[in-house]
C-alpha cells in the first residue's frame, strides 16, 4: 500500500512538472527527500536561490513560487518561459554552464517585499528526482538619521528611518541609562515602515543615544547627541568649536560625512561639509575655516572669525556613516564690544534728547505766538509801544528790523534752536 502511494505521488509530481513537455524519464529513478534553506535578501538587490542535484543526463528544472506561480523552467537544454508569471519576467536566470555539474540555483534580480515566500525547485534527471525548498525573506533598512529640532520653546531629538522592514527595535538612552519613549510615529507603505521616534530634551544637558535594530538583516544603527557648554564671545573676536568622531563608533576605513551648520530661529544654514570618500571639502561661509592637518587626524573642529552679533546661535556638527551618527551642539553668545557698547549708549542718549529739543522748539514757538496775541489784545493798536519779541526772563531780544509778527517768531525760533543745541552739547 505504501509503495503504491509513493509511486502515485511520483507520477503526479512528474505530470504536474512536465505537462506534455520535458517529461522526466520513468525508468530507474530514485526520489530524494526535500531539504529547506532560508535566504535573506535586501530590497532592490540581487540574490541567489540555491539548489543542487547529482549530475545526470536529460536535466529538467522547474522553479515555482508557493507551488502555484511558475518562476522559471528549463528542459531539453534551454529555457522555456512561455508560462512564466509576468512578475518574474527578465528577472530570473540559471547558471547554464554549471547545470551539467549539478547546479540548479536561480539568480534572482531586484527582489522586492512582494517576492517574500517559499520557492520550490524540482529537478529531474534520467536517474533521479529531487525537490529543494528555499524560504526567501526580504529586509529593508535605509540608513536612519538623527535630527535636532526646535519647536517654539521646546527642543527635540528625532530618530528617523524612511523605510524599514520588518518592524525595527528602537531604544533610547540618557547618560547611558535606558529610558522609555512611547511617542513613536509609524506609517506603512508597501509593507515597509516609516518611523519617527521623537524625544523632548528641552533644558537638558545630558547626552542621548538612540539605537535602531533590524533583527532580520542583523543591522544596527546608533545616533548619539552631546551638548557642549555655552561660549560667550565679544564682537570681532573668533571662536573655535570642537568636533571629533569617537573611535568606538567609526573605523578608519569607514566612509562618512561631516556637516557644520548653524541654527537660528529654528532654521539651519549649512556652513561647510566634508566627504571622507573623496576628501572633498565645501565651505559656504567665508569666515569659516578648517585645519587641513587636523582633518587628516580626523579632527573636524572649526574656527569662525570676526564674530558679529548675528553669529549668536547653536552650531551643530554632524558626523554620519551607514552605521552611526554623532551630533555635537555648541551654543555661542556674541556680545557687543566695549567700544561698540559705549557708542550705542551715546546714541541712545542723543536720540531722545534730540526728540525732546524738537518738542520744546515747537512748544516755544506756539507759546510765542500766544504771547503776542495776548499783548495785542491788552494793548490795541493806538500807537503805544509793543514789545516785539518773546524770550525767557533776563534775556535780551535779538536785534532785527521790525518787520511784523512773522519776523518776531522767526527770530525767536532761531534763538530757541541755538539755545537747544547749547543744552545738548
């Protein structure tokens, strides 16, 4: 009974694999039990699904997905892809020069998350029928980033990864002590995840570390943030800000990028950046300088010359690779020099005084006109002598021809102007 069941299975297998073409020989063959392998691929990269067999003639190879979709077929010495599922078109091939040596592996191009699943390879020769099962798992891990943001009066660190699969493990540490962070923002797209994990660090001078782990790809990324003590500088001075990678994170042969930027009013402006792969340095601020000798020693400290008041702000050094990001923050306060402060103080005194003098001039002229009108009302025009000017008590009228009231007011305005200038000086 068992022999009949096994024989029936072989006949059904052979018929389903071959149809009317590429039939496995029915005489003198043995069946080899199925073995299973796990292959891990990375999104958009090429992989190989392994399959081997004992050398033999009249080789027939069929690859299927989930035992339903035809992936690749080979018999009578060539490919037969007429019934290949469209999703695999132009993406599969065999190692044709190795088939005679027992290699039925499938070369798979540009794998996607939709390609995940079980693939079965059926191989038949004149003396043998074998099946090999391959479980394909696909992972995604686009390089994460650590960002520093200002939101009104709050400061945030954000660990972010644009595309990751499967769901990663994210951990935070403050001063090397694990902390819980439950504000993870997650969105899905084509089965991959986009994740932001923010942490409020307002008013904190602690160091922070964020780790994102993809367990399938066995890949881990770490972001580290450090706040340096604030610096107070005078206008026209220069400032030197330190920035160095940590040996525990960066190996000498690892490619990385260094970016210096300044944050003011919540906006970043890039001052300079450096690429280790090309040793290319770009500087966007003419007063910024790097020491090339220090760069050769992996020291990316920077100098900013001839400071002005607008240079106050936070300066961020970002050293990033595929595995690590190190952020170092410097806060710089630029204060006016003593000479500038004295000059500004004089201006602050002079400007209000000038405004006050102008107000007094206008008020005095109005008073002068009022006095003249009062005297005219008290002494009608009867030929009596009228005083033709109005000055403070004890002062003499300026000598001028008697040309009427307008001349009186004009001379009085001149007198008050000279008097106000004397008071300011």
